[in-house]
C-alpha cells in the first residue's frame, strides 16, 4: 500500500472546511498530509502545521513557494487541497496546476467569471487533475439516484424540486465578528453571490449531477433579509432544463429550523424519488402505480447498488464525512489511474457553478428575466 | 337543539366532493340534508335523493326551481352546498343568493373572472351568507399557525414555501374516461387553469390564510406534461408578498409519489413552522436559537390552542373530513349568529383565487413576466 | 334509505367516549339517535337528551325502563350503545339483550370475570347482536394488515411487538378531580386493572385481530408509578402465541411524550409490517430481501385493498373517528343482514379481554409466573 | 502532534469489525497502525499487513509473540485492538495486558464467565488500560442523553424500552457459508448466546450507560426461529432496575425490515426521551406538560451539549464510524492522561455483559424465572 502525498492551502486554526478535508482524506487511508501553506501568516502556518504532524520544512506561508518547492522535491506532494475563501482560490489553483500538481478545490470554483475562465484554460492545458468538492455528490444514495435516472428508471424527467436551506444567517451575525459569516457575506470575498454561491451552487450542481440534464434558462428572485447584509441570503430560482424538464431551486440561509437541509425531489414520467441530506441513508422511490419504497444504503432491493460507495452494512449510518471521503477516494482512484473520475465534479462543474451565480445575479437585477444559460 | 336545513346542488352518483360535503355536514350534527338538485338528469337526481333520505318532493333536477321553491317553503333550506364542476358554480350560487338562501360553494369560485365579478356583486348585495370551501383552512393546526403568526410568534414573515403535489394525473387518464380527470382537464369546464385552479388555488389560499399577507406580484411558469393535455399540470410560481416576504408555490398533479401533499413552510425573523397535510396532527415550530418543537392538535405546550377545533384528545388523529367539518360548523355558527365567520373563506378569497388563476395564466403566456396582483 | 334507530346509555355532559360514539354513528349516516339514558340523574339526562335532539319522551334516567319501553315501542330502537364506566356495563348490556335490542358496548367488556361470564351466557342465548368497540380494529390499515397476514404474506408469524403508550397519567391527576382519571384508577370502577384494562386490552385485542393467533400463555410485570395510585399504570407483558410466535406487549399511561401511541410491529418468516396509530394512514411492509414499502390507505400497490374501509382518496387522511365509524357501519351491515360481522369484535373478544386482565393481575402477583391463557 | 502506536489482533481479509476499528482510529488522527497479528495464518497475516502499510517485521501470526516483541521494542505499540471472534478474545487480551500494552477489545468481553473473571483479575492488576468497544455509547446524542438523565432532567427514571432489531439472520444463512453468521450462531464460538450476546449486550450496555442505573433482576424468554439454529435469534427480556425502574429489552436478528435498529426510549417522572440509531443525529425530548422537542447534534437549544463529541456543525450528519471514533479518541485521551475515561466502557461493563448473557440463558432455561442480577 502506498498513500498519496497530500498538501493543503488554507485550513489553519479556526477554519472549518480544512478540517473536513483532512478527515475525509484519512477515512479510506489513501492520503498522507505532508505539506501545507495553512495560513498566510507564517507563525500561524507553522503552528497549525506542527499540530497536524507536518514537518517544519514543509510548512509554507506562501502557496507559490510551496508549489514550486514541492514540485521540485522527489518526494513532493501528489495533490493539493485548496480550502481558502472563494476569492483566494484562483491563484493557488493555477500555481499548483502549472507546477504539475493535481488540485482538489473547494467550491465554488472562485470569485469571478474572469478567474474561472483563466482556471479553465490552465486546467485544460495541464496534465494534472482538477477536482471540485461538490461533496454532496459523494453521498451513496445521491450517486444511486444518478445511476437510476441514467438507467431510465424514472423515465423522462419532468420536474425537479431542489432545496438547500439553512438558518445560521437568520441574524446578521457577520456584524458580530463571526468569521465564517463575515467572508461569506462580503461581496469582495464571496464573489458577489451570498446564499446562491455558498449553497445554491451545491444545489445547482446536484440538480445536474442527479438528473444528468443541463440547464437551459433560469429566472431568479434574490433577496437579502439580514439587516445590513450586502449579499443574497434567500434565493428563489426557476429553471428550464434540457428535454423540457422544469425545476425550482430554493437556497436560503435564513429559514429558521433548517440546519443544513439539502433536499432533492425528482419526478419523471415513470417514477419519483426523494432524498434528504439530514437523513442521508434512506431514499424514497415511487414507481408509477406502485407503493413508495424506502431504499437504504446497501440495503435490500437496491439492485445496482449504492453499496459501491459505503464502508459498513446497511443500518450503520454513514454521513457527511464519509460522503466527502468518497470524493477523496475518487481522487485517489483517478490519480492512480484506476478510473477516469466519471463521478467527480471537475472544471466543467466549476464553470457551470460560476455561470449559475452570474446568471442569477443578472436575472435578479432584471426583475427575474429569464436568461439563457449555456456554457 | 335545532339542525340547520341543508340543500345540495350536484353531488349525485359518482361524484366525489358532494359526499365529502355531506359527511362534513353530519360530523358535528348541526345540519340536516333535506333537499337537493343532485343531478340535472331528473332520474339520476331522484335516485340519488332517495338514497340520501331526501323526500321525493324536495328532489329537484333544476337548481333554479329548487331555489325558488325552497325559498317559498316555510320549512325551506337555510343553506345550500354547490358541488358542481367549476363552470357550473356561478348560476346556482347567484340563484340561491337572490332567493335569500346562504351558500356554501366548492372552490374555485367559478370558471371566469367575469362570473366571479357577478357573483361578488350578488354576494355583496345579499343578506345571505357565502362561504367557499377552502377546506384546508379548517385543519386545526393550520388555524393554529395563522393564530401564531398573527400573534407575532414568527416575527415579520420573510419566506414561505407552499406546495400542493399530487400524482393522479401523471398519465393522461382523462383520455380513458376518468370522469374526475375529464372535467378538470377540459378548459371549458375547469376555467382555463388546470393544476393552478384545482389545487393551486388551495395552496394560494393557504398562503394568505396562514401568513395574513396579501400577494403583490407573481411570476408563473406553467406546463402541461400529460400527453395531449390542454391545461397545466405543473405550476412553478414565485410570489412577492406584502411587507417584503417572498414565496414559492408549487402545484403539481404529476409528481409521482405524492398523493395529496399540501405542505406549508413559513419562515419569519423570529422562527419557522412546517406543516404537512398528509400527517396533519403535528406541526413543527422552531424559535430562533431553540430546538425544534413538535406541536400536536390539542397537545401539550400549544398555548393558545388548536383544541378549539378538535373533537377528541391529542393522539387521536382527526383528518380531512374533520377539517372540512370545521368549515361546516363555522357556517352553522355564522348563520346562527354565534360569530362573524372570521375564519371562513368567503367571496374575497374566491375572487383572489380567480385572480390568481388569471394572473398565472397571463404571466406564463408572457414568459413568466412579473405581474402585479391586486384585487 | 332507512337509518337504524339508536339509543345510548351513558354519554351525558362531560363524558368523552359517548360523544365519540355519536360522531361515529353519524359519519356514514346509517343511524339516528332517538333515545337515551344519558345519565342516572334525571335532570342531567333530560338536558343532555334535549341537546342531542332526543325527544323528551325517549329520554330515560333508568336503563332498565328504557330497555323495556323501547322494546315495546313499534318504533323502538334497533340498537343501543353502552358507554358507561366499566363497572356499569354488565347490567344494561344484559337488560337490552334480554329485551331483544342489539348492543354496542364500549371496552373492556365489564369489571369482573363473573360479570363477563353472565354477559356471555346472555349473548349466546339472544338473537340480538353484541359488538364490542375495540375501535382500533376499524382502522383500514389494521384490517389490511389482518388480511395480508391471513393471506400468508408474512408467512408464519414469529414475533409481535405491540405497544399502547400514553402519558396523561404521568402525574396522579385523579387526586385533583379529573373525572376521566378518577374512575379509571379506582379499582372498584375499573375492575382491578389500570392501564392493562383501559388500554392494554386494546393492544391485546389488536394482537389477536391482526395476527389471527390466540395467546397461549403470558407473564406480566405490572407497576404503579403514580403517587398513591392503586392500579397499574405501566404493564410489561411477555406472551407466547399459537404456532410458536412470541410477543411483547407494553401498555403505559406514564410514558411522557406519548399521547396515544398504539403501535404494531409484526414479523413473520417472509416479511414484517409496522403501523402507528398516530399516523394511521401509512403502514410499512417489508418482504424478506426487498426494500421497505410504504402502503397508504387506498394508495397504489395495495393489492387487496384497505380502500374497502375508506371514504376519500389516498392522501386525504382519515382518522380515529372514521375508524370508529367503520365499527358502526359494520354494525349496520350486521343488523341489516349484509354480512355476518366477521371483522367486528364481539363477546369472544370481550371475554378474552377480561381474561387478559385477570391473567395479568395473577401473573404479576406471582412475580411474573407464566400462566396459561385459554378461554 | 504525536500519534499513538496501534496494533491489531484479528481483522484480516474478510473481517468486518477490524476495518471499522481502523477507520475509527484514523478519523481523529490520533493513532497510527504499526503492527498486527491480523490472522493466525501467516500468509494471510502478511498479505493483510502489507495492504495496510504495516512493516513486514511487525506483522505477526501469533499474538503472544506479538505481545512480547512489541513490548520489548522501544517504539512498540501503545495499544492493541482485539477484533477476533468472541471465543478468541480472552487469551490475547490477557497476553497484551500482562505485557503492559493497553487493550481495546471488541464486545462482548469473551465467551464464558470463567474467562471473564480471569480477564478482570488481569485488568485489575495491570497498569495498562482496558476499553471495551460498546461503540453505541460513542454517539453524541447517547452521551447527551446520559448527561441529561444524570442532571435530573427526566427526574427519577420509571420505564425504559430498549431495542436492538436486525433481520440479517431471518433465514439460516449460516448454513450457506456466510462467515459472519457462522461463528455468531455457533455456541462454541459465540459463547452460548446468539442475539443476546451479539446485540443484546449492546442494548443492555446502553440501558445502563444512559440511565446510570444498575439492573437488579431479569426474566428472559429466548427463542431460536432460524431453522436448525442452535442459539437464540430473538430475545424478550424484562428487567427491574435500581430505584424501581422497569425495562423491556428486545433483541432480534429475525425482525424483517430492521437493518440495525437500536432504539432507546426512557421515561422518567419529569420527561421522556427517544433515540434511534438509524437516524442518530436527532433525539426527541419531552418535558412533562410541554411540546416534544427535537434535539440535534450540536444544534440549538441543547444546553450542555453533544457538540463536545462532534466534528462538524449540526445538520451535517455524523454516523456510526464517527461514534466509534469517539471511543478511540477517548482511548487516546485516557492513555495521554487527559482524562480518566469516565465515558468509556471498561472491564465492569464487560463483566456485566457476560453476566447478562449468562443470566438470560439461565432464566430462559427456567421458563423465565426472575433471577437476581448482581456483579
């Protein structure tokens, strides 16, 4: 067994998503964290690195030096995770790709469409891999849903109801020094979108991932309810999809009582399915004219099975971290050449997410005008 | 005890909603069905009447004769229920009101805005009462939700997600002689709207009933998925409400796996609540910063209580028929002068429903243009 | 149409179950309440009768006079409902049966085994009908479960977990003048059993009704947690059934958070099913090696169908009152000779319930000794 | 940061629980697997070790040599996980403890009471630590429940309903070569108990862990439904606890439709709580006279909080593996002297589990005689 060597940019003290990436990388034991530019503050970077067992000479405070140095080492990193705020994705992503290091990048891709285009150019001219952590696609039953739909079990898709509702921004806690809230509600750091960027892009990505359909047009009504807030915290979006399907997408960070409610409901001419991230090991599937069936991860009657992506038997719940780990293990497979990463979100999904944010903002500015959506 | 004398127009053999009205009228024992024009076919009318214990001389095949005759009898009916298809509401409603008989009318009000206006004029010039059976407002916890919001328990309302999803029209069963489907999908009988008229008006009515807010504008995307179907069977609607609240309304009759899923989710600055008609005796209420609470009909911790509208203790589920009966008992209270029918949907709700259908149709024809909505 | 003439003993002001019986009798419009001995206090009886529209000459304060008088009238009652406390069942039941009037009796049958034997003798020598309102057997999906098991869909039954949990007696409210609690916790009126009589008999009856199996032996651990309470308020019972099935039965009136939680879980060699009275329109059915299916009243995929006992389409929830009404409509069918009342609980079920109470009390007194149970 | 050095006995190819232990050990990055006797077959041991990145010189086929060798190395293991079948726990546990190596042992403790006593003697005379992986105690909300009860939030405990239901042994798959089933249903390897040992001990342990109460007596009805099966596959057990509480415990491996349903319901004089392992991030808590509250891991309103044992925010579900990891992280804290392992199951819990099995078997052999239960 050989573990891949992993680096990380961002993710020092007080960060949330960096820790998630690290746990995800360990669950299946295919990565070893050996280098990091965990903070742009050298002292913080060094202390965070020491805490994580990174050797002092592989703790950096400058990602570009890290990219160059690691690329030059014979035991340099195979892949780097970029877990900085949105506006600090583009530069390190490009630096590492140019250095030939594969990149795992947190979503959304970056802060502006211009940055996105530049990243795309670099990705497309690089032999290194690029994966975007739309981690909800790592849930076994989300993948199962995609497979069932691709197999035609729902028939032609007609309607999709996609939601991502939270309540942690119901009050304007960004004004009270909450760090996670502060950068997410600062247009300069988030990239202009609020809820649509932070969570709406996840919902939008899931819609495409599960249905296999592209969006053709959308109409958005965005609003900011938090006092003094500069970005949207509630988004009501209508979508028209390839093949005539219609979708509603709701993203909200002010819906009190919702912690992290990602919910998919997809209806085709032959059946419907429903899935809820807060209880992710069950999925409801109804074939027309039959009783509703409750599918479980690895459980009976699943046919072609979600157990490809589970570690323990049905009834032993796996969760968010294991779904995230499925992305990491997919990256390991991809780098090791075991498959082509068909299930992994990449640069196309990143571009679509950026375009989604941009189109929503423009539609909302034009009173919900339907805008076509094409990459 | 004196029971009110009830008549019925429509509701003969093979009808669905007429039977519901009759059960609802009996549950609290305040009505006695004594007259009917149950069918325009005299023979069918007579047989249906006999089955229901209506005396032969009070079985009519012509509602206008019934209105006149009953008004002239010293023991004539106090109130009549109109349970015909939409396009046959206006004429009997007007006839009975003009005869001084109070009217309980099934929803939606009628088939066209012109008819609606005429009905409204008659209602407003009549001393008889007019009640529209938006029966979902009769559910105890729906009324509880309205009361809580009126009391400010959720604070200023921000977002409402309203749904009414069914699947019985997933296939075009109207082509196979299914009577209920046939008139509902025939624009001449339904009034132009399909799902928006049949169930969307219920959802729209609930939105206003529970939040106490008027709609100011809406944008609609309507679609017909059933093969050869002439009216919408899926409606995606965005709404802007008084005071800045935003709403999404989804009405569908092709969402496989949904039998009769009416779902309300209302979020304010202080809390959120969620209710689902298919399990109607529980409601979830979350105050900001507190754990979710599960309120039950008549259950502990309800404060100002839904038990005003229940018959049996908490844990003994009441359902659709009892909710419908709450409308009927409200009518009895109103006619007997016990209250002013504050909770009962009336002509205003009827007009708003008709305007809702019309505005949705116009918006959809104009590619989802936001149209203002004002009575 | 001809309605059966119904009388009632008990059920005056302040009673709970009498009102339930009356609503149940009205829902399907096959009964007309025309006589009553609603209270043994003549004044209260008369006032209650007037409120219910009973003619003054058919309001009685003495059930034996009522039995005799009504039997003598050419328009006398066809059937009487006995809704008094347990210790006042036997005498009126016997009086009416002897007068040739059919009887609907609330459960449990009576207060003592001796009374039960006497009632049984009278029932067996009478041409009048006797039905016991184990009303939970009236729920469509409970009947569906019985039918499925009888059809062998679960195979040989192995294990049953039956529960009836409430919390309204968590405090000793009988000491504060709560009338419903007072007689139920007074051994002289309840018949010795507390929770086992009041609700345990329902659970025990359901076990037999649904599985079709007789109990062969039981071991009981009864306890009284309420301060100063003289009867059990929590019962833990193990049962051994015909054919080798094992069951656990839990009845509690002190389980805080449970309003009226009747829950059945039945497992056979081929499948398992689960049903919960607080959300009674769904039932879970799992065939071995297949995904769990959610059956709904009248819904898709039910095969041989619960819709025999529903009034409205699936997704329109019916509840406790409609289930109770199914018992009443069954009585109407029975009296009118439309069937033989195969689904209706009768004197055998009454005797078994009394024996259940007695056997539990004796087993508990003997430290849970397993006692054989045979009628 | 320094990781503890971990060894493992058992857990080679085809094993289930060994892999779970390894993932659990990695999640919080406090262990490094460096040695193993993964199989008693040297070849299999070596191959499994290589796959796991264990150096060849630290792969053993004999646990006693491993214990001695590792104890002698300056970089020897700090702790070893014993993940063999039940009848092969005692010898390696004793060998490692005698060598001064701390032990994490899978449950149940061992196969016989005699072995249990010997292990206990060694544990009590050793300075090394001993922890038993009753991993369900690692779920945050289970610990929260324990804390709430210890704080008196439910008042004096009255009733507990504990269940652990599975269905994977509904058919006698042990006869078809299913390895996991084979040893579990072989009395020589399982230790005499079937479901009571494999899963009943978990349920019994949870009962004590959450309520903080010792069991004083029990009565058991055990049965084997699988054709030709020699150990129980369904257990119905009544318990009497310290302070007068009563409990029902149901353990079954033949309850079709239950995958791994561990359910706790605890009722005290002041409130009740309910938790279900298959959706482990929510817990229901009802205070007397108040509405049911839904507590979530790390969620609002939890007061003294389960977030002590979570890694990610509420709404991001953690599962079985993270609960298991909480046991491992607890071991790391214990070995590093950060606390005294108050929450960790140890030798006492192991002995109680063995006594539970033995007492159940004896009670069942004596027709459910109540037997006192005291360590």
